[in-house]
């Protein structure tokens, strides 16, 4: 019996990275903020590289609360979408071209988003990781943690509810 | 012709918002100023789009407008002398803003204690009628209650 040769690690990584890049690239606001994603397996860590335009209070200086909130909301939406398509990407059923096509892959919509500002955002890079606490057929609940220098000292966290797209919407 | 106090307040608020780099980047403008309430505008721009399938701006852009608007409403409250920092902000999204339209947010600072200010805000697009989003926030105020009560 002849089995197909297993995929090399490079092929797998390339497929995952291309899928993630396609997903992030279709959110123009994520690009406007300069958000990047670091991937380890299916785990995503988002990076908001510091830029002077993100400052809200020049006297601090501190990141604008709206920039922090926007960063966390982008991360929550990307994580939720990513978690939902991971199996199909792994199975080869969803290609980067599909992820880039808004008609082929609908994104969830934010119902509500609550941000808890724990300390002021310093003028340097910020990081965030989101966790999908519940993902049903119609709704999802996602929690996001944001930090800067120390992983255990969060500067902001958020919880949001999202409406999942239906196939016949 | 002399400026009325209202014109002064509007000019001050415009200068204040223009000096905040993130507000300048998003082109946030000031329409009307307090006491204890503010109307701000966020013009439509393709950089703010969240979903190219619809052209609707990202919730994160609306968050920036709401946060700025709520903070500004706090700072125009007669009993608040200093700066305001957001402690908590919840935004409910009723519907997507119509693509191409300016979003207008109206925030009212409903109550101030020695250390905390409470704010509510509503955002509309130019369709009027139903709001696109509402927000509730709590802000810490550094120099509150300088005014005897």
C-alpha cells in the first residue's frame, strides 16, 4: 500500500501564514492602526506597534483610549474568525483566496464591546491575545487581554459579544 | 464684534481635540460644546472600513469617537476642572453606519462625584432616526469638586 507523503512542515506553515495574512489584510482598519499578528500553531498574539498618531494625551504621553479599544476589538474579531475557520484551513477546504474574498467568508458583527482601562497606555508597543469563551451557532462571547511590558500587568481588557454570520444571511 | 462665551468654548474644544494626535488622524471634529455635553463628528474614510463586503466602518473607529466624545463631555462639566481618564466604556452597536456618511456622537456627562464622572453617548449617521450605537462610560477625574457644593 502506498501512502501519500506527509506534508512538510514548511508547506503547513506556509499555508497557515498565508491564511492569516489574507484574513488580516481584508480589514482595512487593522492596517490603519498597523496591527500585526504573531502565530504559534493556532495561537495568535497581536502587536500594535507604537506610532505617534496613536497618542491621545500628549501631556502623558499616553495612548488614546479609542486606539486601545479599537486594537482590542480588531483582535477579538480576528481571533473569533480565525478560530472558526482553522479546521477548514487545516483541511485545505478554505484557501487564502477565499479568506481574502468578503463574499466567500463573512465576518462576525460586534453586538457590544466593553473595555476596562486598567492603566494608561504607555508610548510603546502593545500586545493582545483573545480567547473565545463561547461560540454558538448565532452568538459568540470573546475576552481580550492587552499588555505592554509585562504579560501579567494588563493595561486594558475587554469583553464583547458578536453575531455570527449565517450561511443564508 | 465680540465672541460669545459659546464661541469661545467651541474654539477651545476644537483646539483641544485637534491637539490629540489620534483624533487628528481620524479627522474627529467638534460640532457643539457643553456644559457637560458635546457633539463630535467622525467623517467617513476608507481607512476606517471594517468589512470591505459592506464598506461599513469598523467598530473600533466608532469606539474612538465615543471615547473622545465621552471624555470631552466630562471635561466640559462645570464641576470638573482637570483631565478625565477612561475607566470603563461599553458600546452597543445597533446597526452599521451607512457607508459614506459622517458619524455624529452626542455625549452627556450625567453625574460627577469627587473622583468619578458618569457619561452616556449616542451615535447617529446622517440618516438620523435610529442610533447606530450607544455608549456608557465611567471616567476618573483628577481635579473634580474644585467647585464648592
